[in-house]
C-alpha cells in the first residue's frame, strides 16, 4: 500500500528563479541528498492521491518521484 | 471546414475527489453539500454510484437508500477551480478559441484542416497524465455535434461526428439526448411521433415552429448539423444574458418579513452586479422552492429599465405576493434580472422622476463604499430584521453553474 507522505524539502533557485529540490528531510531526522533531478513535469500521483509538479530525483542507488503540490511537498511512501 | 472539439471532464467533482483519495476509488462516491446548512444533496457522483441509481440532486438519505454503500464526501471548490483552470491551460496550448460551458466543459476551435481526433486524443492523454482524471471528447464541424460527440461515449473516449456519419451515429438516439430538449419539449415532440433525433431532423420545420416557436426551428437546424456559431475567444467572455442569485435558507421561511429580508439581500447582490457590468434590466424573475421541493418561477416585464435594489425588490415582492400562497413553507428563493441593456446609450424618458435618479446615485455611492471597505458595509436596514437569513453573501459565493446556452442563440 502506498501512502502520501508530506516531507520537508530544501530547494535551490537559479538566477531565472527556477526551483530545484536538493535535500529531503525525513521525519526520523535523516536527510536524503538529491544527486540529480532528471526531469520535472506536471503530473498526478494516482498511487498516493495528489497532483503537482513531479520531480524525478536520483538519490544514489534509486530514482524517486518527489511532488511539489503547492505549497507542500510529498513522496509516494510504501506503508508496512 | 472548421474542426471543433468539445472536451468534457468526466464526473468532474467526483473524479477529482477520487484522484485525491485512493482509498475511495472503486467505491460508489457522491460529492454532497453540507447537511447542517441544508445543502445536503448530491452534487456529483461517479459511475459506480450512477449505476446504483444515485442521481444528482438526490438528498443524501435518498442517495444512501438507492446505494447503501455510498461514500459521501464534501466538495472542495478550490480544487475544482484549480483543475478546471489547468485543463483550460492545456486547451489554450492548442488554440486561442476556448469557450467554457460550465466548470468542466469547453469548446475548442482548432481552425481549418486540423487533425481533430489526434488533437483530442493527445489532450485526453495529457489530462489523464497531468491531472489524473479522464475526459471524453467530441470532434466535429460544429459546436452542437462536437458536444453530442463528447456525450456519445464516456468515459475517456473520442468520438468524431462527420458530415458522413452523423445520421448513423445520432439519428437513432432518443430525442431527449438532443441538447435543449428538456422534459416538456420531449413530451411535445413525442406527442407528434418524434421519438428520435432523426425524427426531429426529418420533421417539417413549419410544424416545429408551430409547436415550439423559434426554438423548434433551432432544434431542427441542430438535428441536421446546421450550426455556424463561433467558439468565442479565450479572453472574450460570452455576453451576459441574465444576472441572478439564489439561496437556500438555513431554516424554513414562513413569515412575510423573512421572505422580504431574503429578497432584499438577493436584490442587493443582483443590483450591485448589474451596476458593476454597467447594465440595467427590463425583466425580473423569481424562483420559489417550497419544502416539498416544488418550484414556482414567475417573471415580470418592467415599464423602464432598472438597476437598483429597491426597484428589483418591489418587482420581486410584488411577483411573490401575486403568485405564492401565504403560509407556504419556503426552502429557497432566487431573483434574476434579464432583458439586459447597457447603461451607455440608453434611451432616456420624460418620466424618470428625480427620486429614481437620486436612488441610482445613492446606489452608486454605496457600491464605492462597499468596494473600498468590503461587501455589505452599507446595506438596507430591512436585512437586519433577521440577520441569520441575510448573512449569506451571494456576491462572494462563487457561482459555477453552466453559462446559459441562451448566449448561443
């Protein structure tokens, strides 16, 4: 079962004002560094139930989707 | 030949709610108003609820009786407006002619020599991917057939209606599937043996004219695909044909005073909106719904155009007195101003007395104060008699009912 997990995010803005998330702060205190943003498109998350700008982020061994659902950020999290 | 698309977001409110909450997907879902405010009716439902017999306008109790497992969710107007705007954003990437028909439907004029079906499929795919909901599209050479195309197959489908296939696709459908054929028109048409759209198309126009007036001719043209109305430009809203407000009272209304309080609050709003658009009206109508949900609609034509709350109020209350039995318990009231005429260039009369002009000046002054300091800063004293009935703010409540297709004629 996948649930919608709101997360705290640090983002960088370039001189054009373009936003790029750089760090995801998880609830348990861990920070996940985003190594690369592969693309950003407007999309719905049918799995978690939400809609916004979807960033495909590489966080090392895997890629994850990070959604900016103005004004909040969420990830699709696997529930136990 | 022009290519016109009509895109309809399927079960819009219910689809948006199901998109946001995966746990209710696959269940019968209805978006319902607030029971506390006596708005407890079904506003929209998904296909599963529809199949179980739930209809828009049912009370929540009736809907649950029809479908015991029904999930009722509250509406989120902000979400619907956001999704509607995003859908329009997608449409406007294809053309500058996008005309809304309510919150969830739009016509798009793609111009000459466009591949309508390919564009419609692409738009539907984008809506599915980007918004997470489905749409159905109709592609045709006029607005009426495009709209009928989007209704032809739902959800998530494209139907093309061409000059060659419209007889085959549409003419066998029941006449009630035709736009603008409501219950009473359907009854009349069926009385004369016109059961299908094809029967209507093949009927003698002069018979239809006798039967339904100029609407009969319009329906005959539409059934034959004769419709050259243009899709309006995105930034050009269709001209206003009427301005109205209505409200469901928080309690049943019995006394004359309470009726007047509500009429005044509604007239204040309608009058302010008339003046905002620099319009006056020649016709005032009222809608009265009693507690048995029977509706009385009556209208009156005024001797000269008006735009103040007092004048609308006199007309509305006179109509009410003449047509509604005293002692009837009333659930909701509405006031509508139509036969609109622009203030500029208006024919002046010899009979405008000074009081009328001074009252208009007073209303203008009140508008300025209200716009600077908030709605209902200055209002009629009568509305203070029952503040619970007049505390609603029609001007602030967002109206998203489909635009009247009157603009079309």
